[in-house]
């Protein structure tokens, strides 16, 4: 009870200890009712528990430090994710300078965590931070795609190794999948302007992303979630181009 456990495996284990203790208390109470003279005479168990708890001060401090570091990572990851999402919105408005500033803030926050937290506690790099970096990778890919000249009829896709900060391979794949969604949204906006060339570029890009992900050996879970999204976005792009063609534009 001296620990401040957050929701998680440790908290569930602690709840299990409480239930076990309650069972022992019930057994002890029942034994007292039948007049067992041995109950309560031996204090050695109680003394051993008190000695054990006295030695757990360091462990309690360690858990508290871990929880504080985890809270800091969650707060910082929220900032990274917010800046990355706002960068995506800025890109859709074609405000590339604003998007670049937001992404620079995001990567600065990420570097701060790398040097202050993850060096000592690398396990905290998963979870909130991993999701935030996937959002950052998506925004950066989208920004560079929109700013760079088209290549072979499709948008430029920044390579995994060219990212300014290490991105997990699965996060990069997830970012590619999400990028296809942003490109499809841009495709819809361009279709309202009857810009067939831009719509064709969007379709070619989504088809390229789909082909790249199909070539990767992914886990079934990753294939189901990410590959399905890219297929849907590619199909949407095809339908948009088909409708524009029917209009004779």
C-alpha cells in the first residue's frame, strides 16, 4: 500500500495480494471462533513482514522514479503528436513554413526524451512515444511529398534511412499507410478543382505505397490493419479519377 501504482500489471498484481490477504483474514477469524489456542501466539511472521517492508524503501523510490519518467514521456509524446497533427493540417492548407516549424518543435521534443529518459529507461520508448513518432513520420513524409517535385508521375517518398531521428521500422510502415490517407484527402481537394494531373499523381503514389508494403514481410496483425487502409485509399483514388474521366475533364 506504500506504492502509488498506476493502472497496469503491477496494479492488478497488487489487487491480487489484497484478495489473498482477505482470504487469510477470513480463515484466521474462523479459527478464532473454534478456539484454536495457537492463533496469534507466534509473532515471528509479523516481524518478518515488518523487516521486509523496511527494506523496500529503495524499491519504492525506484518505482516512483519510473512512474514520474513515464508521466513525463506521456506528456512530451502528447506534445509531439499535437505538433505533428497540426503540421498535417498546415500542409493541407499549403502552409509549408508553418508545418516545418511544427515538425522542428516535435523532433526537438523527441531528442530531449532520447537524451534525458530513454538512455536510462529504453522500455519507455514504446507506447505513447512510439505512436507519437509514427504521427511525426507521417507528417514529415507528407510535407516532403508536397514540397518536392514529382518523380516518375508520383509524389516523392522520403526513405526510411533519411529521417532526421530514428524511427522504428513498423512506425515507418504505419506512417506510409497513414500518408496514403492524407494523399487521398488531397486527391479529393484536387478533384474539386478538376485537376486530373494531380489526381493521377495521387493515384500513382498510393499505388506505389501499396506495392512497397506488399513487398515487405509483415506480421498478420500489421498486414490486416495497415495494408487494408492503403488498399482502401488506393481504391478511392481510382474511383475519383474514374469519375473525373466520365466528366470528360
